[in-house]
C-alpha cells in the first residue's frame, strides 16, 4: 500500500480502522505486518505533500495512527511488534504538529498505549524530553488550538476532512461542534495519560513538576466520559507518590487549595484528591507545610464511610490528622493556624472522647439526650420559619453538641443540613460547605442527603467554584431520579437545579479561555486600525454562534420566563413577606422537608 497509488486506499484504511477499533485483540492483521504499513503511510503523508493532496489521501495519516493505537492498547506483544516496525518516529512527527490537531490526537493516544507497557516504554522514552514538553503543551493548550483552528471558523472555512472525520460524513454544524469538544477533551486526557506513564516511573520529574504546569494541571478535567482517565489530579497523585513530587506540590498554595476543594465535592476524582492530601500529610518533610490549610478541610471528612483499598476513608483521615494530637495538646507543637489546631482537637473529641463517654452513658441518659435534641431542633425550626436565621443556627449547634456519635446518626445528618441552610442565608459559604459535607459523609443512603448536595452546590456557586457546584448539582439530580419510581411518577428536574446547571455549564465551558483570548486579540486589532466597535461585536457573535457552551442567553431561562416562572416566584415572595419570613428562604417546598 505505501508504494502504490490507489484511490481505494482510503476505503481500505477506513475498513481496517473499524476492525481495529472493534477487535483490537485480533492477531490477524498485526501478524500480516500492519504496523510497518501504517508507519510508512504516515511518513509518506508527512513527506510527500503532493501525494497527500491527491484524491482522499489526506485521511490516511489519521486512520493509520488510530489503527496503531487500537492494536497496541491491550496486547504487549502487539506493542512490541509495533516498536520493531518503527512506528515511534512517524508518531513523533504527528505529535510535533506536522499535520494538525486531529492527527496529534491519534499520535498521543498511540504513544500513550506504547508507553503504558513495561516492555515498550524504553523505546518511547528515547524521545523523553521532547515527548514530555509536547504533552504538557498539548494538555494545557489543546482547547485553545481546537477553538482557533476549528470552532471559531465559519462552517464554510473549516477544513473539510476535519468536518468529515468528526461527523462521519453526516455533516451538520451542531454535531461538528459537539464532537470537536469531545475530541479536544480526549486530546487532553491522552496527553495527561502519557505524562502519567513517565511520572509512574519517576522519569523527568523536574520537567513534569514545573510550577506553572502544576498550577494549570490541577484544574484539568481530562476525559469526563472516561473514568479511567487520570485527569490533572490523577497526575498530581502519581507525583505525590514520589519525594520530589510531594515537595514541589506542597509549595504551591493554589494546587493545595484545589485538592482541598475537590476532596469535599462529588467529583469522580474526589478520592484521588484525598489520597494526595494524605500522602502529603504522612510525609514528615511536607506535613507541616500543608497541615494548617488541609486540616480545615479534612476534618469534615472524618466520618466518610466509603471503603477504598481495604480501608475506610474516614478512618484513614482520622489516623493521619491525629498523629500530632498529643504534641499539640501538651504544647510541644505549635501550628501556625489556631483553626488547624482546633480542627485536630475536634477530630479527637469526635472520634475518641465522645465515643468513650457514649459507651459509659446509661441508657436513660441517652434517651433524655434524644428528647432534648428533638426539642432543640423543633425550636430551631420555629426560629427559622420566623425569620431569625442566626438564632436558628445557634439552636441547631446546641442540638449537635448534645448528639451522641453512634446512636444519633440520622439526627445529625438533618441538623447539619438545616444549619447549612441557615449559613447559606447568612452568606457564610465556607461554613455551609463544611456542614453539608459532614451531612453527606454521615448519610449512608443517597436520597437522605440529596438536599445537602443541592445546598453545597449553592454554597460553591456563592464562592465562585463553578466546577464543584456543577458536579454537586448533577449528583443531586441523579439522586432524585434514582429515588423516584418512573412508572408511578415521572421524574422532573427542578427548575432551580436546571438554572444552576445551565449557569455552571456556561462557566465551566473549556473554550471560555480560548474565546476570551481571541476576543482580546480582535479588540487590539480593532483599536490599532481605529475600526468600529460594531465590527468586533459582529466577529464575537460569529464565535459564539459556532462554539458550543459559550456564555449566551440561557435557553432554559428563556423557557422559564415564557412560562411565567419569575412572575409566580415574585407572588410567592410577596406572600412570605406578609408572614414575616425573609425572602432569602428558598421557595421550593422540596428543599424544606426537614422542617415541619
């Protein structure tokens, strides 16, 4: 095939692409020399531009790279054959951007699969420094690249074969936009995976642990649809298994803050973030660099019952935090933050002292405490409905102080959730996040803490943490859908949750940064040429139309306005004012089921 010119080559490669994708472990084509053939076709596409422009040959390097990646994904001996056939150099040419971001995507995927096998890693590592630098650049800038080279262009100006590859020839602007975002996400995901392969072997840690890259990587989601993706936090976790990695991460306040936020969220990578923090705390070199800030977050997770690697997560956190308790208690150790010291003492009181006292407490005293807690909760509810939010929060605090740790788990879930609602109304977002996290950790059933998920989503929104707010809101909706039987009653997404999702989807759109950069460049050009401001607005209108997820008028919000939702909400607010209840109290009845 590489030596002959045939219009049917593209059809043949398309068929091989589908076979490799669906049957990557089938030995038939690898035994027939498919790797050598694909390597030569890629090199011919790069070196012979005239041939590449002929017929439909422009598709060939993409298909060839994808075939190599698919066959080397699972089988080590296939990967060894690929190395012997000389696929690394052609893939490196594609990785360098000799063609386009579409071919970079298949190249980084194939190199990642080759680097993940022990026996073929060294062949890839021959280009170690260059691969790491290129993978870092791709991971950080892939959305910018896809936006500028594809999404921001009018449909007629887009590269034709890119559109065909993305949409399988079906065409359509919307489908192309959606697939472009998906492919950009995969490009980032596989770049992080390739870096992770080197980090696992503690190779070139100085390059990977670059200060600026670590700050960016902690915010990289990776492939959202691929739960095996390490994402940025997965890469940081791998680095935290090395001494050099821990030391570099511990120095970066922004990275630690991001890990702390993810550890108290519904993110799929929550436990990776917790692992990172525990690894930093267990290392005597980095422990006292991070404990002042980390302890304030982990104290909310000490009752997390999830089992991970044979150990309850909450217990692992407790043991790690209490390593220095006696030193702190007797004044042998002083932390920089008094709040951190109080957090450690609080963990001791909760997990040790209260449990000891509860075991020795007579049954009659326990019953009396339960009655008193119920009374205080009722008083707190009455204060809340009367509009005295601060007094209600104090009542809930008194009730929580009286609650036993082992016997009154459900009561504590409700009290934490109720107090979080008070903190939301008082605009104390951090306190609300803390209480909702504790309620979620205490609850064993998903449905019982769905209100806490929604309240934490609101609190994160208040702090401007869009990603954490979005994930909590999606989990909240998922919990509602699972808890209701679809045959008896149709599941509806609450209007307030739909608005939140729409808001945070716009805020977390991966192309926002690229859009802003392009807008600024256009603005500078307009200013330099003394052009009309309306020309700039016209250009940006085109970008917003072409690119999905950019901040535009919300279709959900428009629908709600059309249905008179704002008018009905105003009427309900007016009725509450007459009763003396603050307007800030959430209007939807389902959020207040804890209150009688």
